[in-house]
């Protein structure tokens, strides 16, 4: 059997593997599926120049059959091959940013609340260091109420009240007071 070193080098330079191409096509189809879930106002914010693709995305809303929807999404994936996905993905990220920021802020407030409740009455100073305008008495009462609820095994009503108060402080005075 003869070895052909030239042929193996040519095969390596041919391009991406069949699996990589398939993965890319599925990614485009998933992007198309995401786009098909947008309403007209959201779709108008996405830079799509191809009218056939826009029509296909709008058509998706009228399809009820699961099999027809699957075929239609494959068609959208095929149309997506001719479109640069990066500006579309950037526009989608920009649309999702406010929700992502709100979610991050929510988690930060949860962590702050847990830190304050874990510190006990000394947690009042954590809040006052951040928001000097906060009501020391109200914070102290909420922390003590939380401790009583924990001791009696009651639902965490004070914890929820403290979270709402922290959110109110954030909205009124901003992130650092």
C-alpha cells in the first residue's frame, strides 16, 4: 500500500469537519428559533436585511403542527446561512441586557439581605454604611423579628419585608446611597 502525504495534507486543509458544519447549522437554526419567538416590535430592533427570512420568521407564528413547525425551523436555519449572525446576536444580547441587569441586582439584594440577617443586629450598620438615610429603628425591628421567626419556626415574613425595604432604598437612593 502506498502512502500519499500530499493527499492527507490536502484533506486537512479542506475546511471544517462535517460535525462542525452540522453544529454550526444547528446553532443557526436555534438562533432562528429564538428570532421566531420575537414580536414585531422586537424583530424590528434586530438588523435583518433578508425579506425572505423576515417573512419566514413571521410565518412561524401561524404554524400549529409540531412537524410543520420543525420543518419550518429547518427552513429558517437554511435561510440563516446567508445572513451574518453576529449583528443579530449582538442585538438580541442588547435586548436581554435590561432583564439580565435586573436579575443581577435582585441577586445582589438577596445576598445583602442574607448578610444583614446573618450578622444579627450588627447588620444594621452594614445597611447604614451603604444608605445613611435608612431607618435604623425599622432595620433593627426587622432583624429582631426575623430572629424570633427563626426561633419559632415561622415563615420568613421579616426576611421578605427586609428585602422589600432594601429594594426601596436602592430605588430611592441608588446603589451606594
